[in-house]
C-alpha cells in the first residue's frame, strides 16, 4: 500500500494551518481583561498572557485566561485527530496535521489578527497542544517548570527552561523526526518570545512572582 499523494495533503494541511491560526488568535486575555474594564495592552507588561492578567487583575482572571489559552492549543492540535480524512486517515497523517495546527496556533496567539498582530508568548497554548499530541513530553516539561519556578519565583525563567526541555525529552522518549522538529520549533518560538525577559534576567531586573490577594488595575505591575 502506498502513501497518499502530495496533492491529497494540500487541502488538509491548509485547513489545519488556517484553523490552528484562528483558534490561536482568539484573544482571551484581552477579552477577559476588557470585561473588567482594562485594556491589557496598556498595563503591566502589556502582554495578554495569563501572567500579566494575574498581576493586573488577580488570581481568577489569570486562571481563566490560562485555561482558555490552554484549551485553544488543545483544540488546534486535537481536532485533526478526530476527523476522518478518507484515505489520508490510514497513514497517520492526522498526527502530523495536529502538529501543524499547534504550530500555527502559537503564531496566531502571539500575532493575533484580532488585536493588530499583538499577543502573548505562547506558553499556555503550547501546553494545551502538547498535552494532546505528546502528553509524556508535556508532563516532563511541566515538572521542569514547577521545579524552576518554585526554586526561583521567575515565571519567565521557568517557561524558558521548560520549553528548552521539550526537544531533549522528545529525543529520549519518542521516535521520529517530526516530534523533534515540532518540539524544537515550540522551544525556539517560546525562547524568542521571551527575549526581553532574557535581557532582564541577565541584568538582574526581572520581576519575581508575588502573590497578590486583590489586584488593582491602576497599580503598576511587574513585567513577566
């Protein structure tokens, strides 16, 4: 039995890419903050990610944004696994389409067409997609994040090192070049999106995570 022709994959790949981008582009952080009367692009670090939302608005908005951003990553990566693509289905292409969906969801999240191509740094969205596609790799990365965070209280450093662990864990626990390429892309994307945090970490000016019972949007918030 031969594999599907390249032409047979063009439409599924295009659909997975487009759906992934638009799912990723859903600006949940901006919308949650806007519902509280705050333009998240104008306060704190000006990022619509869960960390900045939490520092500006508090725990529950932060958790809601994290859950929604994770969910959209899971949806972008997961829906191709549930769709029967005819002959394409027989060759395990849906998993490849899931990786494409996740990659474009990260791009959509960070460069959303709904918010003038502004967005977050992709960590929550990557978590959702990898939990669907590579749960063991995602679990190890999550453990790295927790260890670094509780040791340093730096959200950015925890996110960077957790991302960098992805291709290493994939190389040790999975087979196939595709998983290495995808985890390498996710790691590089997240590190690049945290480039300003890297500069602040090197300068010693990065803000550590601090618990806040009641966040006031008018208070200056530290940059994640």
